[in-house]
């Protein structure tokens, strides 16, 4: 399972991104360029990967609880979040079903305690409004997702809380997408609702740019 999740994430994050983008997505975002506003005419059943690959990038904040000899403690850290989705179905351009991943990397360094965390989910996601396709012109949208997630976390330092996590958990995500001055943004919250015995329940909130 871990190998499958890792391979899926590599394909989305390193393979499909440069192959599917007609132009660099972030450059397109910064320069205010826009893609076509209407779905192209022709065969509606045709599956165009270039038009169905959607990406987002933002900053994240993570927290999870660990047990210590003094009782439970909460570890928090900042990080980055990347979202890569492939739209499977569009009905028509108003809502969609997609599969993707939103790997999250958290880092916190200190003189006496440092922490590292990586979460890689594989998520089936339903979207309505903005973000359902690159042609949707709505100014706001919502989404909900569900899937497995691989978590790894480590700590080091003389005063660091003991953290050594390698697990596969189940995670759910909800969020909003919206436009401000023709720029797209997203707000995403995800939380594990199942983890192995004595596993950790990671929670993440992310905010960033929708690159479509």
C-alpha cells in the first residue's frame, strides 16, 4: 500500500505536471493569463489530460498529538502543501469527480528540538462550482474528499518530544475555492479519521493559490 501511494504521488507531482501543462501554471497565474472560458466543442467523451489536470500550491499548518511520560502533548509545525488532481467526469463543467493527491511537508527547526512530517494521501474528491473544471467561471466552489494517506514523522534534539511515525491512515478533506480580483485561491482542511492502533491522527489546514 505504501509503495502504491508513493508511486501515485511521484507520477502526479513529478511526471504529469510538466507533461500536461501547456505553459507553466504558476507563470500563467502570476501574469494573469486565462485559459478558454468555455468548454471546447467536439467530442464530449474525449479525455484531454491537458485540460483535466488541475494544480494548487500553498502554505500549511499541521498539528497532531503524541503520548509522553507526562501525558498527551500536541506538536505543531508550518509547511507547504501541493494539490494535484485529474478530473474524471464533468457534468457539464458545474461539478466533477477527480482523483489526486495533496502531499504536505512540515518542518520545524530549533536549537534543542526539531520535527519533520510528510503526509501523502490518494484522494477521491467531489467538487462543485469553481475548480470542477478549468472552464468553470464560478467565483466560488466547494469540495469534499476521502482516501488513504501515508504519514511519516520524525523528531530529533535533546528536548524533542519522541516522534517516530510510519503509518497508513484514512483521511477526509473539505474546503472552499474562491476568486479575488480574478485570482484563484483555496482553503483546505484535512483530518485523519482512522489510524492503526496507537497511530497518530494528523490534521492540516492549508491556504494558497489555485493554478488554473
